[in-house]
């Protein structure tokens, strides 16, 4: 199999890990990393035997696939340039700033028969991958709480944290959102730092989603109630717990509850995400998190953000 010529655009906190994963894959050649900070680009490039660049334009038409790990405001421009040049694109979440920008990228990718994947990393959490998705949820509750980190305060907590759970919930429910209610407040930044949203879907499912970046502890959990089961997903500790009605009775006429807990070994979700991207390039399969999925998560996050009064 011919090696894919790959590049990473943006070598910040997350970009350097993207470079590391490509460099580790036998069917990929990390040919270049790009960052406007020349020293940062050189540090990553030297570690993996790649070329360091400060301008991605010279790579257009020269690489097969790229990870785009730049500020969200640049996602549309950089992704569009590489898609127009015939490269497959993995862009970090959120997909773009606006829905119109996302639509344009989706159209370009389809026209060029290119893989366009969005980096919603939690989809590759082993606890999420281990979740059976045939039984549709009736009610979902999620909490994504984090201590304050100045690195990601250029966007509201909805686009920073809540969007992870929005993406997963939309995939699980697989129904159109009928109504959204939301509340939140700014505490440490100019944008919303803690928020709650209630999503009502056309199929009757309700999702209650909370995100905070000013908590004293880290928590990433989702609980869902389904017709014959209750499921808890602990993203942080990779624990999947299923409670379902059994054949026996714990009281007359009341079925017993059977519990099954799966604890997954520490995996590498980013490596699995990039391996999936590369495999889709080879096979032509649709990615788990397509451009359409990324757009839908963005659309819902924007609707919540507007209700909160954020820009």
C-alpha cells in the first residue's frame, strides 16, 4: 500500500499530538508541519523527521491528507484551500465558525470525492464505542465539568466543551431538534462559563446538557434512560455501566435489575481517530464524524449560544 503524504497545520497543544500519531503509522509519511511560530514548528518537525514551515500554501497539491489544528476562525479558509487542492481533511472541532462555511466545505469535499472528517474526539472513546446504539434513548443527562483553563477561553463553554456531548447526543437520538431552552452565565471570562441546555427532539426524547469550565473537579459523564435499560458512560474513566430489566422479579410484578459494568483499558482516542481517517481514505468509507455530523453539532451549539446571548 502506497504511503499517504500527510501534514499537520498548527503545532499548538493538540497539533503536536496529531503529528506524533501520523509519524507512528506505517502507512503514513509525515512530510511537514506548519505553524506561524517557526520555533514551535521546528521543534515538532525535528522530533519526527518532517519539514517545518510557517506557511501552508506551499503544501497545496503536494500532500494527500492533512490535519487542521488551527484556531476555529481559520478552519474554513485552511480546509477550503486543501480540499480545493485535492487533499483529504481532518479538521478539529468545531468544524467552522458558521453553518454556511461548513456547508461550503461539505460541497467541495463531495465534489472532489474527498474524505472530510471532523475531530470530535469523544466519539473514539472506548466507552462510547462499546455502547450499543440500537435501543434509542428516551431521556439523556450529561455533565461535562472542568477547572478553568485559559487556553480555550476564546469561545464560550458551549463551543469549547458542551459541543462534545451535543455531537454524541445527536448521533444517539437520530432525530431532529424541535425546541431548545438554555441558561448560563459568565463568571471568569466575557463569554458564558457555565451553561445548561434542554433539547427536545421530534421523536420525544429529551436531553439535559450541562457544561462548566469553572468547576473545582473534572467530570465527564452521560446517563441515558431507554425503554428497557439505563446506561451510564464515564468518559474520563472509560467505564460503561448498563442496568436492564431481567427475567426474575425483585418484588411481585416488578422485574429485577441486572447490572453489567465494562471498564476499558486506557486507550489512545486521538490515534484511533487518525487511524479511522486514514482507513476511510484507503477504503472510501464515510467517516464516523462526517462533515454533515460536524455541521449539525455546530448548528445546535450556535442555537444554544444565541439563547445565552453570546456572540
